[in-house]
């Protein structure tokens, strides 16, 4: 059937199915258009012009974060990165921010740090480091519970120093391959990858993107950050093992021994593995010594591009460019809302929520993190946390809670979604409640332990 005829034949059914998505898309487009028209309105009076800018910024902000919360613009192919870029462009195009103000709003230290760490992870991945580590572990475990412990510890430790999303991208398919060879149920072990990645990444500033942003905003030394939150990460990994084992007692409370069928690395570049590992260890040492983190990460990543083992374009393809675009766009969108809506009188008014109280800050941070994701949540909280009596302590709490809250639901973090998508492509489904029965109690317990530790 010709394409045009097929489209007409399917139109009545498709129209009915996509009506809600169409209405949502029209509403978002109308909000953005209204913001543009309001900001472009002639300045009849200074007050009216300011009011129009406030409304425009608010509409752009709400529309941007709604798309981020949904994951994409319904009915269109606009994803989170595109929404952030569009929102930033509208902030500039409507005159809420000048181009110079937008440039200044972007925290290039955070972008550089994330880019450098992505290059390190890409080199380790392409060199075969993660497959080699998984094969080494698989050859030394003999029971399901020890396999669970090994997966949690390996994923958690890697996520503590490398970007946790990238670690999940590598570990999920390897774990699926391993459990298939061993004849085990895949879901408990995939949950271990996702939850250990979130819990382990609490430990350091380079564990996840929101920690990188917080480190730049709060100017917390790398060593102080790690010393403060590493115990919480360790507690989180222990609880991850315990709760998954309890939730899947038939899988783990057994005397059955595993068949020894280790993964054999298909291809590995040992010199590149050694080079990347040594460079990563050196980078962490420099981080702890107080060297500029963004500079160290960028130089370290650039040095790893000088190799004969892997073509540079393969490394470039392994970098999450949309995430970098989303970061840059969100910095600009938040700057626009700060300039227009969050006036000196507004911020103290929000102080009435008493964010300085641990339980309140925990609830607000966890709620925002699951509503719009943890990185946007951190940026939204930026102007309010900066005004608290002890902002550094508050930022550490936000870093911990926004990360641990990612374990609450399946959609709570990008790491979870990466594991779920990988499972789906291999014929395994991780249901919302299947995840929540472990993730919800794990989140509550780890947040309570973390708040007690930071008090």
C-alpha cells in the first residue's frame, strides 16, 4: 500500500489514540508562544514590560520542565536535551536574558568535568576493562548470593569514581550475558546494577552529574565531599544486597552452587586498560590533593585520546552529547527564572518552607528529583540552598538525597532507565512495582541513615 494511502487508512484510529498527546503538545506550544509574545510586547511602561518578562520566563521554565518530567514532548521527537536547548533559546530570543548573560550562566567547569570523565569511561569501556572485571568476578563466585554481592560491589565502586550512567550502560549487558550463561533469573541482578550504581555514586563528586554540579556550586573540596558521603554510600550498598536478597529469597537463600561459566573477553587492549586505569587513579589523587577538578578531568580525558588502540571517533560516539546539551540549556533556563521571578523578596518567602530543617529538605529534594529528575531538581534548588545558614552542609545533603532518591522508582534516575531499556532489548521486563518493592524501602532507609549521619 502506498504511504499516503496507508496514512489515510490509519488516520481515524491514530487520531483517537494520539488525541491526549496532541492536546498536551498544543498546550506546551501555546505556553511557549505566549511567553514569546508577552516578552516581545512593546514596553508601554517599565512595570508592564517587567511583568511580561516575568510571565514569559515562568511559562518557558514550566514548559521546559514539563517536557523534562515527561521525558519527551508528546506527539513529537523533542527529548529532554532538545527541551532544555529550546527553553534556553527562548529565554534569549524573548529578551529575558541577553546572549552574554546566557554564556555567563553556563557553568563550563561542570561541563568540562563531565566531558573529561565521559572520555575516561569510554576508554575503559572500549579497552575491555569492564568485561575483564566482570569475567574475573564470574570466575570466583560459587553461589547466587555471592554473585549478587560481587555485582553490587563492582558496580558501586565503579560508580563512585566514574559517571554512574555510563557504568550502567556498560554493566547491564554484561550482567545479562553472565546470568544467562549461569541460568539465573536476570531481574534481581539487574536491580542490583541500577540500585548499586545510584547508591555508590553518592560517595564522590565524580559519581554522577548532580554531584558535579553541586561540587561546582558549593565549592566543596573533593576530599571533604568523599569523606563525608562515602560512609552513606557504603551503607547504601550493604542495604542494596540485603533488601534484594530478602525480596528474592528463592533465588538467593539456596544451597545451589553456580555453574562456572565465566565471560571471556571478546577483545581487550591491555596497554590501554593499564593506561586508562593509571590515569584515572592519578586523576582521583589530584582531585583529593585539591587540584582544579575540571582542569584535571579535561586534561586527563584529552591525554587518553592519544592512542593507537582505539580510533578517536569511537570515543566520541561513546560520549553522551545530549546530556551535555541538556546541562548547558538548563543552566540558561534557571538563570532566566532567577533573573525575573526569583527576586530578593521571593527567595526569603520560600524560606518559609524551612529548608534548613533536614526532613523538609529531604522531602522537597526527593520529591523534585522524582518529578523532574535529579539534575534539574538540583538547579531549581540552587538559589534557595545558597541562602541557608550553612549552605555547604545543605548542599551535601541535597547531593546525597537527590542521588538516593533515584532508587525510589524505576523512573527516578537515568541509570534505572538505562538498565530497564537494556533489559527490554534482551527480552526481560522490569515492572514499575517489581522495582518499587525493593527501591522504595531502600530509598527510605538510606535517606534516614544519611540524614542521621549528616546531622
